[in-house]
C-alpha cells in the first residue's frame, strides 16, 4: 500500500511539474498573426495591427522577407515606438531568402495593447516583399531572445532540417522558413512541431514552425516538401518569462 501511495504521489508531483513547465513555455497568442505581401514603396507599407488585450509578458515579432535588390528598412515602428532588429542577413553566403533577397526579424518588448499603426520606413528599389506579424505571450521581458541560427540549402531536396542549440529552460524554438517562389508546395512537419502560419508569396513562400525547448540542448525541426525547393531559414530561441 505504501509503495502504491508513493508511486501515486510521484505521478502527481510529475504532473504538477509538467503543468508548471507548460505554463512557462512562451506561446503565440491565438488570433495575433497578421500577414501581408506586396511591393515595397517609399516610405514603406503602413497598416493597423492590434496586440491582443489581456496577454502578459508580451513580445511583438515581425519577420520581413524582401526580394533581390531590396534594402533593409531604416526603421519599423509600432505606435510610434521603434522595433529592434534582432538579426539580418543581406545576401550573405550563409543565409538569405530562397531567392537571394533579404530576411530580417524585428521585435518590441511589452508592446501597447490594442490597435496601433505598424509602419516600415523603406528606401531603395521597389521589390516584392512578404511580412508576418505576431504577438508572443510568456516571453522574458529583459532578454526575450537567446540562441539564433541560420541555414541555406540549394541542393533541391524534398526534405529540410533546422538545428538550434538553446541556452535556457522552458523556452520556445522558432523557425522562420523561406522557400520556393510562390509555388505553394504542400509541407509536412514532424510530431511536436506546430505550424503558426504558411504564406504563399513572392519573393518566397514563408512558413513558421515552433517547438517547446524545455532544456538547453539542440532542437531540430524537420520539413518534408511536395517537390524540391531552395530553402533558407532563420531560427531563434524565445526565452521564457520563468527564466
């Protein structure tokens, strides 16, 4: 009887621990994803975006993919407040978009809730772009990002894998994928990954996948495509508010 009671107590403690971990993992707020595609102009696209009210420890993230010949925005603002450029790769050899353009990730900690204007200040050539905006909840407010990684694969395989070696506990591994040229292949993800959005667009299709990162280690995300493509990715660790 005592052995059974001990076993049940261990199970209950494990359930509490798992629940605590789950509450610590950052999440994309339901209904917060907004996507846009078009051509850049001067001063740049401007639109209204609403950070969901009631979300806590929030993080606003913008992923921007511009076509070949484009220039990095000089600024992105939300409600007049500037977003920080987490990481940009402009036609570098290690990562780019799938068509030799520019990918960048921008963010703002604790964005004001409700509708505000999100504005991009662009210059240079008028090129195709796609843009994805989302709000995370449960993100660390002093250091929202940990590890980052990138990859590029022009071998025209039907499978693609990303790897991100994290630094923190109870975080979220986030992939930003660029592939193809608006040809919209079917994409399958492995168990444990969650697709946040898939936007067929020019200059490249965009897809985001996330997976929990419970402990510091290397997390791989796997993708199988309907046909071969050129792939590029930017990956980032969103740090938990519990960390």
